[in-house]
């Protein structure tokens, strides 16, 4: 974290001397550009039509309800989801830079992309990041979902409730458990301190995460929030795979 901050301030100091570089291919870009033109083309930003519940991109006219097949079959507990872009080799690179590469300087850019669609923020009382188990937090030094949530909170002026949802139980990484065991372990992973429950009662909140794949993590976070008294839970992620 400290190292990240130092790197950031060094970057700020060197800004007038070295030109900005494209975060994907490291070619020189104009100061007001976020990516070089070829890399920009490689990013697959999600626009309508998309599943209103889980933001899965839909083909035109796939169905009239604008829910994907999976959500029609098994409706998720969250009411809607917005994602900035699809999972592609380029977006994977950006997400990994955020997750493991200490690329916290990309957060303002990601925030810009995540707030292009303002609908999801209407009538929302708080933003809640998907928590990391403390051992992973110590190992990595930061929670990328919390970084995104903090930045989104600054931009939208919606309060950030960073410590409301906790992850006291460690979930085994993918591959070591069967799908069913992993679901059970995730279901039991999240917790809300009873002293925070009165704040949550009747509130509409947005869960913030970097990537949404199967949606299991946000599903179990949502169930925990609804059980503790939230009225509605929405989801915003950077990348939808
Ligand atoms: Zn580039
Ligand atoms: Zn869906």
C-alpha cells in the first residue's frame, strides 16, 4: 500500500517530464486519452441489449423481457447489474493489473467507465465493496473492490459503507472444492455485524466488485444484505465475463 502510494506520487511528480503511456501496450498517448486507439478498439464496452439483472450481453431480440436465460431460469437476489466491459484478453490484462500489479493509478479511469451509465445510482443509499478475507488482504495489501467503491463514492457522492459487510470465513480457491462445496463455503463466508443492521434496514445499496463471472460471490453477499434488512441490492462491476 505504502509502496503503491510512493509509486503514485512519483508518477505525479514525473508527469510533466514523461508523457503518459497506454496501460495496455505502453505506447505513448496524449494526456487526455485513456488508452491508445488500437487498445481502445480491443475493449468490449457493454451496452444495451443486456440482461437487466446480471448485465450479460444479449443478442438483439434474444428475448423480450431483457433477462438472460440463466436469470429467467434462476432469478438472482440482486435487482440489477451494470458492468463497464466484457472479459476479453485486453480487459483481463487491465483487471489483473488492478488486482495484482498495484495499478491503483487506473482506478480513476475505471471509475469514469463505471459511471457512464447513471441509472443504477438512482435512489441508492450506500455503496458496499465485496470484502476480501483478511489473510488475502494482508497478502495483497489492498482490496481492489474497496478501491473502486471508494472512488465511485467520491464521484457519485453516495456514502461508502466499507466495513459493513465482512468476510470472516476463508473460502477455498477454485479447483480445490467441488462446485457444490464451493457454493456452501461461499454462502457461509459473509457476515454483517448486528450493530450495523439498523443502518441497513429498508436501504437500497450497490455491491461493488471488480469482476463478475458466475455471479456466486455477489449472490451470497446480496443474500446476506437482504437477510440483514436491506430493501434492494444492485451490483456494479468493472468487468463481466
Ligand atoms: Zn495501447
Ligand atoms: Zn442475466
